[in-house]
């Protein structure tokens, strides 16, 4: 019992001591232990950045993707170890060895850097690196600027830099970089290469960016490890409606005309009629150095007076309201008519005008008087009805395109209250608005309107994004958005389709037409006013356009071409119509399927020329081509005897002779026409044969 009592007393005392110590720790030593805990765990949350998704073309080609780039540095104090109190402990043995190795490898290191970065000499690299070495810098930049992974790997293989980071000190910081494999192709629509500032990159930023993760660093057994508490989720890929081939075609066609005319700006948009998919969009502006570049998305945001392409909307409103039909006639006189105190002119007024013409002919020859007279006559007493009609047929519709550079049309109403004298509604506003002045409309809105006519009256929203894809699986399909099922009565739309076809076949739009398929569309020419070129400066600047669709009998694509120029003839049909023609021809040529039988005539040879060689192999090829009863001559080969290889292909002849131990030299192109060693000659080691090649006659 005494022993049990002693054990019980001891355990009781230990228990009391534990409780007392715990209480003391929780009170008196609380702050000290909390500091120790912070030093030991050193939890520091950090953000784990996800990989940004790719931007793809409609056929899956990469338009924009992220690749890593690196900035390279060297730590000249590598070998120092940080202690708990923040001081450094120097491993003097390694530091001495490192410095010795540095001086030994410095010359070869600088030579290697010069080979990789020839812009800087080895001597310059040596002076630069020694400056950092003398300063004992912990973060000395080896090369200013970012480099790709391949270059980074080359630098890592150089002497001294190939040492482990904690010994040699070389390191690289990775930065994600956005790259466009097709260069500047549709760059303004795809988006910027640095940050999501415009284009699809900005519109789909939340999808492309992904979700950031969270990690923290913790000290475990004197080592700091990164523990991911929430992994990042990479961004999804965005499949656009753009077609690389069509984009390249449109860009080349537009650039050729811009350079020929020395124009200031050019825009081209190609759209699929049924879906509204934008297959190509080109925005070119002339820079100070004379080169053309994509600076702004003018196709979406450059609002100006559209000119005569607007006449289609005016006449469609009148047709839809039933106030006129194509037989309604207008006396345009000699091409000059006084309207509300101002002169309305046709482009041929100096040649006597068009006289009395009907509405259809007025559209074909783009008569200003013809169109403005109709609108002023039937809507002069109620201009609001006309403006409402413009919005009804879609030319004034806000397309709500999600790209940030898009600007909705600006078509004002007669009762607009404003203190701006330039926006007053006067008696001349209506007739001049009817022919494409007094309004501000971006090219994309004009195209969407013409696309609705081609689509039998259905107005669809231009679509730039087709799908969202994640890890090869379609996450979301972007639907076709129909803004208006019927912009006008079907009869009115059919009539306008016929008029637009005649504009190209027998009107001013002939340059846009094609001999292979029917084209429908309308020309446009307007004098535009901006900061430098205005109506009072004496400097004239014209906005030349052509908008239409093709093939006219079964529309597949709609297209608009606009050129801003101060040079050459002010003719939308001549300038923009030519570009439209080249685009339409190129796009339709992509769908041509050649049939080999179409190329046959009475002089065609359907049996291929069979060369001497392996008779069995030649027979197999001929049988696969469906050709029978063709005899081939095999080459007889005897050991040590030179064979006759004339008529054979070069590859077969060389293979046969080198297999026999000959050294073969060939000259010319085609089949073997001659051999330096005659057939039947006894061969011996070291002999060389020269084969003369030529094309069979």
C-alpha cells in the first residue's frame, strides 16, 4: 500500500504541474508562443494563376494562345543561407569555390551569351556581369527583355549557369505571354496581346481567364513547401466564327486597293447570311510611316454618313408602306432639282441628268433626286413615320454586339430637342437623310441590314463567338440571335432583292459582279466630314462603299467594303466594288470541286508512263489505278555485270547501283538518259558511275 500511495502522489503532482504549466503558457507566455508559431509555420497565402484559354478560328486553328516567356537573373550571393533571425550564414568553402569557378568560366559564358544574343558583344556582357558581381547583387538582370522557352533553355546550358540555383544563382522568372500565330490577321477583333483591352479577348475575358487558386507556404522540417489549398481552374477556349483563309483573302484584296489608291482607311466584313457568322473582318488605317495597320475596329465603331448604300433602306420603307412600287416614275429633269431652298444633284447633272425614270431605275443609277423626291413627297408631312420605318427595317437597329468598340447607329427623330445647331431638324433634313446624309452608321449595321434582305427579311445579330470549349468538350454553343423575324413585307423584300440584282447586272455596281454567279448589292459614295477634312476646309474626303451579297439567287455570304480616300475617282462602284468582286470570286472559288473527267479530251493520255524497274511493284500500282494490260520491262541484274539502267527513275537506278557496290553521281533532272559505264561491263570495287538525267520527249 505505501508503494501505491507514493505512485498516486507522484501522478497527482505531475498532473498538477501539467495544469499549472498549461495555464502559465496560456497566460504569461501566450504572446511569446504565438510569435514562435508564426515563425515556424510562416503561412503566407499566394495566388496561383490559371492558364488563359485559347482563341480559335471556326475550323480550330489557333488565333491567340498563351506561351511562357522568361526574364533571366543571377544571384551573386548564392551560397548564403538565411537563419531564423533573418541574418545570413556564409558557407565560406562553397563561396570560395564558386568565385573561383566564376572567374574560370566567365569568358566562355560571355561568348555563349553573345552567340545567343548577338546584339550584344561578349565584352559588353563581361562588363555588365562583372558590375553585378562587384556589387554582390542578389537580383542582377542578365538580359533586358523577355525571352522564349527555347532561348531560356539555351542560356541554362551555358557554363556556370548550369549549376543548381542555390549554388550558381542563375534563375528565370516565368511570365505568360499572348501570341497570335497569324500575326496581325484580324488582330483588332481577336484582341490585344498584353491585356484584355478590346476584341474577343475582352468580351470573353471571364471565360478565357479561368479561376485563380490559393496556395500557402509553410515551413516543414526547416524547409519551406508550397501547399495548394485551392487549385486554379484553367480558362476555357473560345471558338470564333472567323475563317483564317477568308480573313487572309479579304485582307489582301482590301490592301491591294488601299495601296493603289493611297487611301486613308479601309474596312471589309464578310458574313454568313443564314447565321450572321462573321467570317472575316478587316480594319486598315494608314500610319504615319505609310504602312497600313489595324489600329481601331472601324468596322464596328466608325460611324459616318453612309452615302448611297442607305438609299436601299429608304426605298424599302416606301415599298413596305405601300406608297410606291417599282413602276412609280420621277421626273429628275436635267439632274438638278431645287428642294426646300437647296440644290439636290445627281452625279451626272453636268451631262444632262436622267430625265423621267421609275423607282427601280433610280436605284440602279443611284439617282439622288429620284430617291429623295419619293421620301420627301410621301413623308414630308410626317417625317417621324419615315424614321420609324428605318428602325423597323433594321438599318437603325442597335445590334447589341458584345465587342466594346461597337457603336450603335445614330438616326435622330424630327422632335429631337437639342441646342446643337448641327442636329436641328430642318426641311432639308428629310431629303438629304434619304440618300445617306444626316445620319451616322457603322459598316457592320449597314451589312446586317443587307444581310437581312438576302435572308428573306430575317435580321440576325452578327455573331463573333460560336462555341466555348473546355478540354476538347463543347461547354456552350452560342445560338444564332434573331433580332427581327421580318423587317418588311415579304413582297417588299422580294422586290428589293430584284432591284439590288439589277443594280449589279445593269446599273452602277457592275464592277462588283461576276461571270460565274449572280451578285446583288448597292454602291455608295459620300463626302465625309471630320477634324481635318470638313465641308468648310476645302479638303475633300470621300467614303466609298459597296454592300451586297452572293450568289444572288441563293445567298450564302453578305459583304461590305468601305474605303476612305482623298485621291482618285469618288466612285463606290469602281473602288469598293472591285474589292467586293475579288472577295466574292475568291470565296466562291474555295468551294469549287474539280472533277478530273472534265479535263479529258480526245488528246488525253490515260495510261501513265511506266519506268523500268521493279515489275511487281509497278504492276501493283497500276492495278490500284484500275489500269490493266500494261507491260513493263524489268531490268536484268547479274552479279559483277553493269546493268542497263536507261529509262529508269533516278531513285531506283541509284538504289540498284549502290547496292551493287558502285559510287553513283547524277547530273540533270528526270529519268536516266545515259550512263558512264556501258551495260555489260565487268565491275570491280571502287568503280564510280555517272548517270545523266533528262526529261523524256
